[in-house]
């Protein structure tokens, strides 16, 4: 059986042919390369007693291709290789800046939506205030989440445009826009939670859209991390 490696995320597939779509990152079949280890099938020969005479080879000519290959491998094509902030971007990826920052909205958004619904059902003003503050933290954190995700996408996946990354980017933008929109809405009209208003249904519907987008982005992010 052959082994095929996805050049976007590094997923290894075993089979006669690569998959049509990478199950991890969604890259097409054309992004797979054959990494099957060659097997030595040449017949064994008896050792010869005669000394083997090797032709003289210019070391400068043989060293050049090796150096070129090593240089090509050390430069993966990151868009940050000529940036003055390259060390910062590399550190963000090395120390998992995106997974750390994304835990802020992922942890707070379910609490925000839960508190909003409980406040609306039982007229608990304290939960409404807590939900507003937590939503403000989410709105402030989302620019960092988007930026660190973009850096991670460029460094780890060479900015490949696949279905998985398209969905994650779209969901991140949706969460950012809805979080800021709802936060500003609550600042100007906090009574929308507990007071019947024509726009109240739209308010809670947007909350569910925001939570759904965050859940979808988290699910696709989990696919990139947990590949089994």
C-alpha cells in the first residue's frame, strides 16, 4: 500500500490512490504527494575481491545540490520570512497563540447566551448585566482571535484556501460582527432582554447565529488538531 501526504496539513493517507478530499483540512487530491518508502528489491551480489576504483568527483559540484535542497526545505514559503515582525509571528505559532486566544470566546459565548435567555425568562437583571460584560470581553477578544488565526493559517498551512479554512474564516467574521453588534445594542437598549419589543426576537436570533458560528469554527478547528 502506498502512503500519500497532504502538503497542506501533513495528513498521511494509506491506499493505492490519495483521497479526493483531505479529511482533515479539505485540500483536493492534487495536494497529496507520494511518500511511500522505496523497497530494495535488487538481488544480492556476492562480495567482489577486486578493489573498486571510483572516479574522481569534484566535491564542489556534489555539495551544491545538497545545499540548495536544505535551503529550500528551511524556507517553507511563509509570507513573513521578509517581515521585521517574523520572530513575533513565529512565536505566536510556536506558543499556540491562536488556540489560547480562541478559548476566550469559546468559553464565554455559551455563558452569554445562557444568561440572556435565563434573564429573559425569569427577569433576572443581574444575569443580563453579566451577559453584557461577558459579551464585551468577547467583542474585544475577537480581533486578536482573527489575527492569531490568520498568522497560524499562514505559518502552518501556507495560507491554503480549502473548504475547512473558508468556513473557519467566515465563522470568525460572523462571530466578530455579531458580538460587536449585540454589545452595542445592549449598551443603548439593555431593556431588549427583559421587555417585550418588536426587535426582541431578532436580538435572540442573532445570539443563536453567533453561538452557532463559534461552535462550527471550533468543530473544524478540532478536526485540524485531533486527526484520528
